[in-house]
């Protein structure tokens, strides 16, 4: 069995330095070249997975893919960015931000791995080139290449089922859905957002009617939500469903604005359940009932997953789904359990 002393002797550092590094001492800071040298010696000596400890990377890159079009629609990802920074500071990890994937590829030798936030699309060819030079990567919330990189995401499939279950517990049978457009996933284009797909699938399994109750398409924004709301008013008039599940809070804000303008009151005429729990959710009238996504848990799990991938040189992608939690306000009142 390889010992700490053997690693220290081969690497040219003290046993204390090697021990504190391999045991992930959060108060211990070393130069990047020292850390890499020690890990290289561990690999050469066959310091196996049972013996090795999880080593937090000292400096990682962040592929910041947050578009800058509409402030509210991107508030969720902006909040996620701030949470990632705070979490990394607690873990004594230095973050270097890149908005251009090509620049990250050019500077890849400076990092052992990266995390990515935001929905801005990248070409699959660019993602393949990134994987060639920086194979250890974790996408937070949105993963455009699940066959290449790992991810930590909110479990939106379960969230949609939970929302349907909450509505059914209230005796609601006509439950509609409002969402945005699909996106590229690897080399394939998903015509629908995963929440829309989950809604269709669960409604079919549960025997719920969806004809004429699905309104999707367009960028996820307040304006898109407003347009969907106007379309719903024009098509359904007073024949509203019992409830609408809305893919994001920003869409829900626009929907409520359109409904209110047309004299349709939430929740008197139709209830609304949203997703994300952005800060705006508690200030709109009526305040939104919405599923909260724990951004701190997303960031923490992503950094831990990246640390594990780097420490053990994993070449298998992992995908972790985190549950969401309903925050009840006025737009939908849950049944008493």
C-alpha cells in the first residue's frame, strides 16, 4: 500500500503538505504547481481510489453562458452565478470566468476542470473541442452535452408531477401548461422544453385531458408570458382551466399581467403554479405559488462532483437531480394534507 511518506518523498514535499492536501484541509493553501505535482505522483504510484481522499481543485474555470437580453428572464441564472461564487469561496476554490468557449479552450491548460451556468447555446463541435482539452466539466441546471459532461440539475420531471398532484388534490381536472421553446441537446434539437415533455407524458399516464390547454414557444421571458396570456384569453375566454402550470416565474409574471388586463383574476378564475421561486414571485399580485430550486445545493453538488471527477480521473459522466420544494402563496392554495 502506498503511504503518504512515499508520495512526499517522490514529489519532494513534506508528508504534512501531502497529507493536508489529500485530506482536503479547507484551511490549507498551496500553489497550483505543487498540487498538480502531488496528484501526478499519486497517479504514478497507483494511489488507488480506496486510499485517496477527495481533493478540492484550487482554481477552476466557469463557462458563464448567461445571455444578456432580458433582466428578469435571466435573474434566476444571475442569482445562480452569485450563489456559485459564494459557495466556491467557502470551499476555498478560485473561479475564473469565461463567456467565450473558444477562449476557455485556448486557456484550458491553466485549469483542471470547469463548471458551466446559463442556457446560452454552444455548438456541439465547440463542446467536443472543449472536452478534448478539459474533460472534467460539470454543467449546472442546463446540460447541452450529457454524453460529454456531467451535470447537477433540478428534477423538473418530478416537479411537474408534483404540481399535477397538488392540483388534483384540490379536485382540479382541467390543468393547462404554459412554457417556452425547446433547445439543442448534443447533436439533437428537442422541439419541446423538458417541462413541456414531462407535462404531456404525465398527463397521458394520469388520464388528464390536454387538448387546447398547452401554450408554448418563444424565449423564456415576461413578454413571451404576456403573449401566451393574450392568446389564452382570445382562445379560451371565460372557459379557463382549473389551473395552469407555468414553466418559469418570468413567464408567469407576463401571464398574470395579460389575465389581469382582460379581467381574469388569479386565483378566482384560474390558479397558477410556477417554477423557480425567483425574488419577483413574492412581489407580483397575486404572489406566486412556485417550486423553489435550491441554488446553493446546485452549486455545492456541482463543485463536489467536479472535485471527485478530477481526484479520481473519472471518465464516466454523472447526472444528479435535486428535488424542488413548493412555496405556497396566493396564486394557488394547496389542499390541506
